[in-house]
C-alpha cells in the first residue's frame, strides 16, 4: 500500500517537515474547502495524521473508504472516534510513554504552585504590594500531605514515584487494583477524595470518565483539599469545580486542561487560589520531538509491514 495521508490541524514544524519529505500528505487545514477536497480524493486517502486537539470524527472516517490508519500525536485519543474506526477496521496509534515524565513534572509543578501560592506570590510582588509593606498570606506545606491519584496508568505511576521525594502517602483509584503496585488501592473515589489533601486527576478522557470528578467528589475533598488536573477537562464537572472554588468549598486547583479548550471560565480568571495552564503538560522541546518521532515510526511501520509500534487497544 502506498501511503496517501491527510493531516488534520497543525503539528510541530519538525514533524510536518518530516511527514512532507517522506510521504504523500495533504495538510487539510490549508484547504479552503476541506469537504470538497476530501470528496475529490477520498478513494486515495488511506491514512490520517492528527492530534489529541484535532481528533478524527465519525463523519471523516466514514467519508474515506480506503482509510486504514489514524496516527495520533498525543497519548490521549478521546477526540478520535475509535468506535467508528473499529467498525471500519481502521487501526489507531498514539504516543504513550515518551511524555510520561514531562506530564508528571507538570502535575508536581501545579501541586507546588497551588499549595505554596507561587503564582499568587509572583502577582503580589509584581503589583508592588511587597514593596508597599504588605505581608503575603501563609501557604500550605506539601511534604507529608496525602496524595490521591485518579487513574494509575503510566503517567499516574510517574506522579506517584515523584511523591516519594516529598514523603507523601499515596492512594489511587481505578476500577480494579493494579498488580505489583506499592501504593494502596481505594475502590471508592469518594473515599479517596475524603482521605486526600491533594487529588490529582490522571485518568483517560472520553465518555467513560466524563464528570467522574463530580460535585460530590469535590465536596468530599473539602475546604482544605486541592485538585490538580493534567488529564482531560471533561473528567471534572467544570461548573461544579468553579462553584466549589469560588465558595472555598475546596482550597484550590491547578488546571492544565479544560472542558471547552481554549475557553476558560471567566470565574476562574478572577480567583487567586487557582493556577491555570494552556494545556502544556507535555510541552517541552524534548518530549514533543520524541512524540513526533513516535508518530513517524508508527506510520513507517504500518506502511512497511502493516504493524503499529504503539497501537491503541480498543
């Protein structure tokens, strides 16, 4: 099979250049009339290169009768309609493992920032309040705090390992206990939230986890508890979180992902007990380069011998 791919949305410049040099690929985002382009070339297109941001929906998948591959830049694939892909016999790849450390680092950066009020203190200095003699409020110590992790995949495990340096007891919530893990499994998410001082959301997105962190979970976390999300915005009931933060029913939040990115609720922008990031969990030169190389490696492998290096299991 000769590769003929379309690219949905922008990707890293190095990856775009490599794709253009190795494959017949059409950047769909450059087309003035994308549906007309797809209709004209549908019979030839047998691959899609996309990202967690752009995805690939059922309508697109069904419009391409020769489609065999969807290569996703990112570990999350909730924006790819995997059910439609499965029905059509289309394989999907993602980029796991290579971003674990950077996303886990981001989680701990958010933990430290929101509990120690680092960004708030920076704003305090920039406003000139320290110079005018004001005192900055005391923050919360991280060392020794109970760390609850929602989801214990590769990234969740990397977060848990980092907690050892802070002397933090760790418990995690998944559907079933994971064999060989040194951390305690908590079958009830509500009980995990009640126990935790800091609750980190690190599970997969998608309909199966939509609003898993509900108002009830946030209330169980309580007025001294902090929540950090480096997963997907849909996993938390965002409206309930905003309400809980504004009413100080939870102490604070560190958020890298939102329900309707890039829209961030205006109410969050007004709160000093919240740290907001523009979905940069894996956003380092090293990790993005490694993700791009894995996308390329999956495409090369598929078109050379029909196998993916990191297939999505669905």
